[in-house]
C-alpha cells in the first residue's frame, strides 16, 4: 500500500511562509501527456458516442414525424430491418438518447482538472518537514503557476 502511494507521488512542493504563488516546472508537459494517454481515450470515445447517439435519435424523431402511415410487408418473409425501424421510431429515438447519455458519462470520466492532477501527483511539505497535502487549496493560474493556500 505504501509503495503504491510513493509511485503516485511524483514530486514535492516545499511551501514557504508568506508565499502564495508557486511555479511547478514541467507540470504542463506532464498534464498534456496525461490527457493524450489513457485519460484522453474516454473523452474521444465519449464524444464519438454522443455524435452517433444524436444521429440515431434524430433518425428516430424524423421517422416518427415524417414516416409512413402504413407499412406493407410480405407475410412469409416478415419485416425487414428498415420496416422494424419504421414500426418502432420511439425505440430508435430512446436508443439514441441512451447512447448520448453513455457518451456524456464516458467523456466526463476522462476529464481531470489541473488542480486535482497536481494534488494527486505532488506532496506539499511545510518548512518544518510536515506533510500538509490534505490541507491545501490549489488554484491554477496559468502554465506551470499555481496559487496554493493552506486551510487549517
């Protein structure tokens, strides 16, 4: 357990009394690499699923509005796929809505804010070598610069 925590903690930020703004060198590159790696995949596939879901839902709604009033089919061969879609446009629209919801859930799972990424990767230490990682509030300013305040 302790070894996993050490692997997760990449760096250390030494907090100085009176200082609020800190520069974390290399943070932007590490965050960009994180977003391009495993974290970027759910966002991409989530957005793709949202786009497909929108198209399917629009198809279902369009068929419900502009679809045929009567569907003719062969009694011995049964309905074709397009005839099933024409017969149940509400189910098609609901399926598209479910795809959009699932895609939204996937894309939200992949997003990690810069502040949360910094808190998960760095250990915050006071001048007296006391770890205060659970008591800091971090706000991203720009680039590698952060505003860090200690909340007691």
